[in-house]
């Protein structure tokens, strides 16, 4: 009698795809995460490239093609992937647009880019706070320098 085993045995290399642990700390939206996960599933492990269409990605992550397109370009901006246009030559020798070629970039690049963005944002905030303090000092100083009896309102009152 054979022992019943409810879970099939699977090869961890062929049947699973790795996602870096850092992915959860990089501020991806759920849609971006789904698209990135699908691209990781499709990628060739040696070249780190894949070429699914927007329609294929859309079917698998259950988002519209336009939403997938937005998420893909957001992933490009965040340095998770690169996208290249490809061309196809027909039998007649005509060049046509092919599918997009996605290259999964090393996660360290996305981490570095996010850190740079956070530093830039912090520096902008510091500059804004310095400007606000300077503006506050200037406005308080100009109010303190004014003396009663020299303003335009005082001249109106003195001329009856």
C-alpha cells in the first residue's frame, strides 16, 4: 500500500522563482509588486531577461493593459527593470515592432536609487525649513523695526 502524500514533490529550481527579501522595504505598490513578481517568474535565470506582452502580464496579474503599462514604467523609474523595444524582420524583409524586452536589474541598484531619493527629499526638506526660518526672522525683524507714528495709517489720522 502506498502512503498518501497531499503535497506534490517539486523541484525548487524549476517550479519556484526567487524574490529578494528587500523588495518589501522599497515602497512598491501592490500593482507594481504583482507586475515585478510576474516578470521575475518569466525571466531567463541566466540572462535576467523576458519578453511578455502587456496583454500576457495583464491576464496573469488581473489588471488592465493600461494599468500594467503604468506599473512597468514606474518600475523603470524606480530602477527595478529596463525596457527595450525590439524589432522583427518579416519574410518579405520588412522591419516591424516586436515585443518589449524586459531586463531585471540587480536589486542593489533599486536599493541605492531609493536611498538617493530619500536623501534628496531630506535635503529638500531641510532647505525648505531653513528658508522658512529665514523668512520668519525677516518678517519679525521688519515688524519690530517699525515705529508708531511713521506708517501711512498714522498720516491719514493726522490730516483733518
